[in-house]
C-alpha cells in the first residue's frame, strides 16, 4: 500500500474564524490530519482579509496550507490550484447557492477530481431546483436527517449519507463556574433565571420576535420571579433588524437584556452556556443549530422550534432532552434563487408557555434534563465517531473514484435520445 497522503482541497468559510461553517471545517480538517493519511489545502473565504498571503498553523505546518480568497473563490483560482496542486478530492461546504459558479465548471473539475459536498438544506418541500447542483457532485454528505431525506428524494442516484455536525465534548462540558457570580457581574443580581440565545442576527433567526415575546413573558411573571436574556450576536447585522432599536421600542429595558457582541473562542462561549439556565432557538428555518448542541454538551437544557436539525437534537423520537415547540404555521415562502421553502413559525403563546415550564422546573429537574441531553449527544453525535466516519468516506471516495490518472466513475458528457 502506498504511503502517499491523500491531498484534499477545501472550499468553505475561513476555517480559523469563529463562524459555524468555519469551526466545523476546522474540526473536520484537523481530525483528518490527525490520522496521518491526508494533507489539506484550504481556500478560505467568507470574510474580508487584511492579508492575502497564505498561512500555515504551528501544529500542522505544510500539511495544512490556508489561502485567503475573496468571497468563496473564482473559476480562475480553482483552475490554478487544480493544475498546480493536483489534489485527489475537492471538499465543499455550506449553502448550495454559494457554489453555483463552481458547479458550472464541474466538467473541468470532475474529469480529474471527485467532489464531496457537505450539504444542509433547512426544510421541505423537496427543492427540485437543487437537483442540478446535487448531480454535480460525486458524493454528498448531509448534516441533518431533513437534508438526507431531501437529497434522497431529489437526487437519489447520487451516493449520499448522513453525518451530522458535532461539537467538542471536551471544550463544551459542564464546569464549576458560579452562575450566580456571572449573573451578578452582568446584571447586578444573582437571583434571576438566565436565558441565552446564540445566533446570527438574521431574519430567519427571529431575533426581534424573541425580544418582543420575552418582554411579554416578563410582564406575566408573578411577583418575586425575575428573568434575564443574553443575546450573543451583532445587533447591527445588515441581514437582521437593529436590535437596540427593537429593545427600545419594546420597552423591555436594557437591565433585562444584554448583548454579547465580540466573536469568542469556543472556550469562552462555554462559559455562557454554563452560566445560563436555558438556551433558546426559535428560528423559522434551521439546518442544524450548533448553539443548542453546544448548550446540551454543557448540560444546559434547550427550548427549540421543531424545524430542521433542531428536531433531532431535542428528541430521539422517544425521549425529550429539552422542550420542542411544534410550528403553529408552515408558510411556503421563496425568492428568485430559492423558489419555495417552508417557513416554520411557533406561536407566541406556546413559546411563553415553554419558557414558563422551563423556569418552573426545579433545579434538580433541569439538571437531569441537562444530563440526558449530553448523553444523547455522546450517543448520537460523538465527535470521535463522526470523524472516523468522515475518514471512511474520504478513503472510499479516493478508492472508488480515484483522481487524475486513476480517475473513474465520471463521464463528462451524456447521451440522450432526441
């Protein structure tokens, strides 16, 4: 057997920035490098770069070379790296709308190199408009069961399987942090119930709705009970509402709500989850929802809308590991790029009822729910097991499809009857 390493070229968010896609890309790459079987070249996009020079990490050296690119790259840049580096596999991650330009040149790429696409789609109806994109890959790995079922319906002939996202159970875990001290330092009182929300401030995340409903939740609390909300987000994100203006208009008061606006490393995020009594995600569409998974790993229970990948986190179909709210409405919305998709929205009444239910649990009941949630993650979303499965997938793709002189399984044309 040859000891030559399998060379992977990745296209995604920059793997050293703290975005969900970036973190998952980094975790995937480092896990593959740790096997000793791979070397990786990353075309690192989705941010404005102060320096376009390539970088390497101290830990991996030349085994992992990172090249900053504008947006997600260009056809010319891909051609350059294909010809110069001769990779064995191209690995692509994130929303298919970012890769239309890449799949337009699939005949150039796939004639020599197989494409593995790590895919997520938030909801049904099955997006038949994505079929041409799915067919442009040699292998599709889906991040959620919803995405798996969608690919199976839209393009069943493309080899595909389900490998969900995972978080480090060594970084995200219960610790001895004093939640009372955290609350005292940030709110001036340690006698309050703390809800945490960690999402991008974007329309589908329902950030403004959360603030407005949280105000109504506070208004109905009996005397002697108090709750606060921390939102880890950018209140001025161009894709979402001005959250400071929403707070002011709602009348909630900045003594009841706090914003965490700095991009934080995972270790510091774990502090927030441990300080919180509950983490919330009521997005109307959610591919997976890393924040709730991180919270469960820290044994902090969750309240979620039953949409997308959130469903498989909060329940295994038999037991519940938090509170799941069934959507009160399922509207089909769309755009020119995405003609149709369900938008799942919970009702205000059921959301407030869920918050009351969580707040009225005893500390022991919430701790038991938290322990069960972490056990669910360890059993079904084990980082080690999922990374072992990724290694098996890449080895299979390399053996079955080859690359360059050994390329097989791809014909750059099709014959049709006229």
